[in-house]
């Protein structure tokens, strides 16, 4: 079972990659500007923290700065048991997501 | 196939509703927080619902119920609306996700029904894609309900379904396929 890093106190941003069963894996830590650049390139990022509203706000801010109009998508059952909600451009492109943690769903 | 004698009701999602989705997108944090909890409840409720159907489900319907098509690009739907020669019992939905072209081929019990587009839907109707779906049972077979990114719901009452998946070779060829579909 992958390690859970949701004990981080305030929202932090990481490069993200997708694993099995919808798992979002944290890569290198990113500044907000770097995260915006990642998203403009269609790469995935994830916002990690213990406060849902703070995570969501930061994810929305990153996505809107990167790509304008944003929508939030909760995970579908079939995305996998570890899937996270995410922000995405509305409409696409680019590809990719700004994922964010919730009390019940964390990145790895 | 007989035309239904009773007017079909407006399609409605049962678990993953447009209203819940809109609340999930609220910029009022309390509303969005509650919607997050409500979504988790909807996921559990849907899982229980599917568990009740699974024993009697044919393998193809079970496979449909396990497909993750969230964010799949809606390439098109063929149901013979403008084609008198089209078999009335057939509907085909074509989707593109992660370089895989999906064809969902339904043998219908009744015609498919789209909900009326809501004027208050705040999201783009460009680049239509699949949002969420549900499967339910009916006396005549099954019902696939699909919420698309333009806020409309599609009801597909079907007897059986075939799922075809084709991995596409590359982006340039994918654009050619999109034009053909």
C-alpha cells in the first residue's frame, strides 16, 4: 500500500502522475507559478492538504490562472477507489487535471 | 419495434444528478463541502444499487457498468434519427478517451431520449464529453443514463450492448478518424 502524505498541514502543490485504481502520485513539489505552467502544458498537478476548502480553492486558482474557465469534477466510481476530484479547463484543451485531496481521498 | 404509446418522461439521473454536480462546483465553500459529502454518499448508494443488479447482469452490461468514460470526447451518436434505412433497434455511441476509440452498440427496447437543454447550465457546450453515467434495470432490460458536459441527460433503454475498443495509432491518424466518424 503506497504511503499516505495527507498529514501535510497547509496546501502544497506537487507534480502528479496517475497510478493504478485512480491513484494520484505526488512528484516534485511545485510553486504556484510552476503549477500554472504545468497546467498550461497539459500536465497533471495535485494540491495536498488537510483542509478541503483550502485545497479546492488553490486547485481552482491554479487551473483558472492556467486555462481560464474551470469546472470541478468529482470522481466517478469507475475511475478507481483512489481517484481524486479535480479541476479541469472548460472547455478543453489542454489535457490534464489539477487534482486535490479531500478528507476521504488522498494522494500518494 | 413498437412506438411507445405512453410519452416517455424527461430523463433524470438518479445518483449523479446535474444539481449535485452544480453544487459541487459552487464557489460558496459550505455548499461545495456539503456537495463533496453528498457525492461520496451517492457513490456508496450507486455501488449498493449495482451490487443488487450484478447477479442477473449479462457480462456485457457488467462490463459497461465498469467502464470509466468520464471525460471521454463525444464523437457522435447514431440512432437513425435522419436515416430511414437505419435499424430502429440500434443505437451506437462513439467516444474517444486516452487514444482509445469506444463504440457502444445498443440493441434498444425503445428509442433513446435526450433531456431538454437547461438554459441555466453554466458550463461550455463546446467539446461535448461524457461526464457521468448510471445503469438501472427495467422490466424490459436495462437503462443507461448518461450526463454529458452540456448538461443534458441521455436515456438509453436497451436489451443488450456490445462494447468495441480500438486503440488508435497516433494523433495525426486520430484526427483523420474523427473526420470519418
